[in-house]
């Protein structure tokens, strides 16, 4: 997460296809989802959320990856 630019940055493994990305708040509520535009090795997804803890779910051709994000707005 790049807080200065308000974007999530995803670096894709070369032989893996990303099929979708979902951002959840800590309560499990879906905040935003992205379904297209993952053809590049480096992907930046714009977000505008408040300070807090979030979960990013990355759906790939090999399975699902979940990562916890700490976002702090100043």
C-alpha cells in the first residue's frame, strides 16, 4: 500500500494470472473490488479509505491470497 499515492500496488508473478482483487474492512464488509486490468507485471489499484485495518483478497489462477493492510491517513 502506498499511502502517499492512495493506491494498492500488486507485483504479479510472471506465470500467474490475477482474476480479481477485493478489499474488505476488518468487519468483513466488501469495500471495493477490481475484476479487470491485471495484464501488467506491476499493478496499481486506486483506493480512498479511512485509517484502519483492511484485508486484500487476491484471486489468482493458482488460488487465493489474503493480506492484511494497515492504512494510516495523516
